[in-house]
């Protein structure tokens, strides 16, 4: 099977004691190189903000998904993080063939990971 469209997926919000967990999914445009993409925790706030703008401008598509506090309480933070990731992927305007997930867990979808 040839992989054609790859979406990167990651979450934010698992560490805080309150609030929703949010995930992002992005399909980068292979015709545009974005220099400096790295683990956001290793980047300065200024560089993260610059990359945010560049990604939103140059990506083929991007989306966000959320799991709310009530869902976290019901299914636990890990499952809520995976749910937020799944929701982000499901609303991409282009459906991916493959997912690259930052972390060691996959999400329950009919897509290779």
C-alpha cells in the first residue's frame, strides 16, 4: 500500500488539573517546506507562534478536536486525549491515508498508523 496523505496528530492539555484537552491534526503541503518544525516544548513561545501562522497558511488542511471536562471525568484523561485526536482527524477537509501520532497510543480509526 502506498501512503499518499499523512496527517500529524498531537494533543495539548493532559498536564493541567482543569479544563478540556485539545488535539490538532494537520496535513502539510508537500510543495511547501516549513523549516524549524520540532517538539513544541523545545521551541520558544515566539518561534511557536511564528510556526503556527506558517502552518495555518501553508498546510493542505488542519483542524482541532476537543474532549470536555465531563468526558475526561467519565473516561479518563488518556481516553479523552485519544477522543480529541479522533475528533480532530474526522473534521479534516482532506481525509488522510496514514496518521503520525505524537505519543505511544493509536486511535481507533480505519487508518494506518
